[in-house]
C-alpha cells in the first residue's frame, strides 16, 4: 500500500520517467562507445531534455497554446528547439567528443574525422545539427504527448464528474418536490398519517445527505431506502393502490450507484398511481444473480394517457436517469422502456461491483 502511494506521487513519477530515459539513452549510445562513456556524456545531455520538456509543458502550452496564441507558441517553440540543439552541438564538440577521443581506442583516421573541421563548421554542420535536433526532440515530444493525453483525460473526467453531479443534484429536489406534494395531499385531508410521512421523509433525506456523497453505496442500504420511499407512497394511496415489491438474491456484498433506481420507482407512482382514477397498481421486482441485477418496474396507466403516449418518455427524471446510466455504466447496463396502452414497464439490468468488505446483514423492511 505504501509503495503504491509513493509511486502515485507526481514527483516520484517524473523522477522515475527521467531515470528510465537516462538509462535507455545510455544503452543506446553505448553501442558506438562504451556504457560508462555514454553514462558520463548523458549526465550533460539529459538536463537539456528535461529543461526542454518542462519549458514546453510548464510555460509554452499553458501560457500560449491554451490561450490561443498559436503564432507565438510556434515561434517560441522553434526558437527554443534551435537554441537547445545549438547547446547540444556545443556539448558534442567541447565535452562528448574530447572525452570519446581520450578514452576510446580510436585510430588516427577516426580522430581526424572527429576533429577535421574548424569549430564553427562543425558546430553548424547540417547533418550533425539535424541529428542533434532529432535527439533533442524524440524523447521530449514522446513525453509531451503523454502529458497532453493526461491533461485531456483529466479534463474529460472533470467534465464528466461535473455533469454527474449536476444530474445527481437534480434527483434530490425532484424527489423532494414530489414527496412534499404527497405530504400536502395528506395534510389537506387532515390525515393522521402526516406525521409518519414527515418522519419517513426525514429518514430519506438523511440517507441522501449523508450516504449518497460517494460513487457507490451498499445495494442493501439502497434497497432499504427504496422500501422507505414505497412505504410513504403506500401511506398516501392506502387501499387504492395494489402494490407488490419482491426482492430475491444476495444483496449484502454488492455495490451500486446511489439513487440510480429511485427515479424509475418514483416515476411509476407519479405517472401511474397518481393519475389513475380508481384502483391503481404498481409492481416492482428486484433480482440479484451473482454480479447481475435486474429491476422490473411496471405500473398501470389511466385511459387518458393513451392519448399522450410520450408522457413517460418526456419525463425529466427518466431522461436524467438514462443519462446517468450512460455515464456511469457505459458497457454494464441495459435499459428497456415499454409503453403499452394500459401498462408502462421499465426493465433495468446492471453489472454490479462487489464490496470486498461487506457490511453485516441488514434487515429489509417488509412491504
């Protein structure tokens, strides 16, 4: 655990990367000389690569590229590339080549080839200068590509998280609005059960505030929350609602995104039971087999809804739930919505995660 934490440290990651680059370049250049000569010379060349990389990623990209100053970015980039390539050639002539001549077993012709021209001519020799330019840019731009990909990924994740937070934030007021409507209906009728609704609403809000601030929650706790919500709806409709909620499978060690199922159940009551004159019915079936969960929610539809078949589909809550599923379970869910003349059915299948430290068994509420 400590090793993983150390490796995840940003400074350590950069140090490891440049250490690997140093070793690779040392082995690469040792082919034409020796390991220790290449090692010694790379002590001078590697700082140039490091300077070039951090100048690009720490100054040019954030100050010029991200600000849309593309001409200035390209101009400064070319100037820095040429300047550092020039420095690299100076190191070649005054540091690397003299060291090679001194410690490598070269014959007179090879030594003459290395020192045959004047310093100025060797400094700006096109072939050697292009080789220096290539060596300077090869590993640096590889590192820059990694950096840009990481920035792109982090921004994408930040945007994704912001969108998820916005969608999740809409669930709370949407649910609260509908529950307060239920409470309002009971108070109008002077129902003695209004206090039970307030207490139940308090439990639900406590769960939303203190349990739903994580990416995943225990499936068992989530189902308990759904049962509390269904109990509130049962108090409202009393005998006018034919309600069935069945649960099968092992819930204790499974994890699920908080409030991902609430919208579909809430939708069944809102557009099924509340709009139906006379007896309404809602059937909810939750099955867990291994890591797979299937939720079926069906509700009756009033005759008037047959003329407005898109009412369920246009519901903001359903749209948000669909979007959250696409973002959180992109390849691990299947959502089917069927809108018949007298029945509305939602079938949600999810691939669940397993909690390595499962909580003790919690008693479910009988519905």
